[in-house]
C-alpha cells in the first residue's frame, strides 16, 4: 500500500490535501500536534469517501518524536511505503522585527523550517531505497516576496524553498521529485484574524483562495504526470505576486 504523510493534515490546507490525495488512491497518514478532534474528523471524511487513513500525531519541531513516530510506523507496516510526503504543518507569529522576541523567531523557524529537515530526512531514507518518492513542501508568498511583519515566517519559508531546490538535485537520479507550492491568502484558521475585505482589493482575482485550490496542485505534483518537474515552486495566489 502506498501512503501519503501529510504534516498538519488535520485542518485547513493539510486537510484538503489529505482528502485529495486519498481520492488519488493513497492511504493517508494524518499528522497533527494537538487537535485530535479535527484529525479524527478528517479521518472519518476520508473513510466516508472510501479511503484509508491513520492518525500519526507528533510535534514536527521535536526531532526525537518525529523519528520515533516514523520508525514505529515503518516497523509495523513492512508491506507499506510512504511514497508521498507533504511538509505542510506551519504557524505564523507576526511582529515587526524591532519588536520580535526570541521566542517568536525560534518558534516560527522551528515549526516551518527545521520541521522540514526532521521529517524529510527520516522519510527520505525509505524513498531512496525504494527509488521513488514525491516530496511537496507548502511554502508561501512570504518566502518569495517577503512580507512586512513576517521576517521570521518569510525567512523560514525562503529556507524551505532553498531546501526544495538543493534536495531536488541530490535525489533526482533516484526518481524522487521535490517541489514546493506557494499559496497567497487562503481561507483557513491561519488567516481568520486578517482583514479579508481590504486585503482582497489587492488580489487580481479579487478573493482569498480555498484550501482545495492548493490541494489540486499538490495532487498534480504527486502524480505520475508530474514526474519531470522537480525543484520548482508553484504560486497559487490569485495573481497577487508573479
Ligand atoms: P492552519 O489551518 O492553522 O492548520 C495548521 C496545521 O498545522 C494544523 O493541522 C496543525 O495541527 C498543524 N501544526 C501546527 N503546528 C504543528 C506542529 N508543531 N506539529 C505538527 N503539526 C502542527 O494552517 P493552514 O492555513 O492550513 O496552513 C498550512 C500551511 O500552509 C502552513 O505551512 C502555512 O504556513 C501555509 N500557508 C498558508 C497560507 C494561508 O493563507 N492560510 C498561505 C501561505 C502558506 P493541529 O490541528 O493539531 O493544531
């Protein structure tokens, strides 16, 4: 059985990706850190559409917890393989740099950037031996353009773009592709404190995007059709930045 591991798969963009990859035929490993209720709801939605899903809770910032969860899963799934990894878990904690406390800087770098290293290196080991894999990193417009008030988040997402481009070159010969999607403003819990009415006037398409619009691109990048695309960053932002 081919599995897709979606970090932060319980809510928002990760939930839509989990549902879409399930429709594409993958069994889904739904990672989350604290919201078990949301993870169970996503699991049951996958099962209702005829798919298979398992919960895989761990904190992506805790390298020991990441190793333990993945190694434990591998030990009990000798016939299965994590063919797709979506590094989606993320947070934002905005502040102008002049007011940025160490805690906000470290938390955002750990959750959005270091997590990508901790999870990818563990899953990559098995992809390299299977000589196949699809790694898709969820970055952001902030990581391409930089956004004021988000030096921590912009740095983390730009860092993941660097990982994407470098790793794509390391593992291409083993038929492992590594790409990123860069959403603009997407309607999820992460953006519910933003002033959508005024922000959408800046977006050429005139609205926030939906998690499903991001999931559709991730599903394409995971598919056989995208086998010759690697090291790319695809923007999904309504024309806000191209
Ligand atoms: P969201 O609705 O706030 O969901 C965040 C998800 O990440 C939840 O599943 C959460 O798990 C999980 N998570 C957070 N910290 C974690 C940790 N330490 N360990 C494991 N899981 C953790 O966010 P979203 O809007 O869907 O964002 C998903 C990704 O898209 C993020 O990387 C974000 O930076 C990126 N993005 C979002 C937007 C946007 O406009 N929404 C734009 C550009 C990029 P729990 O349910 O357990 O809390």
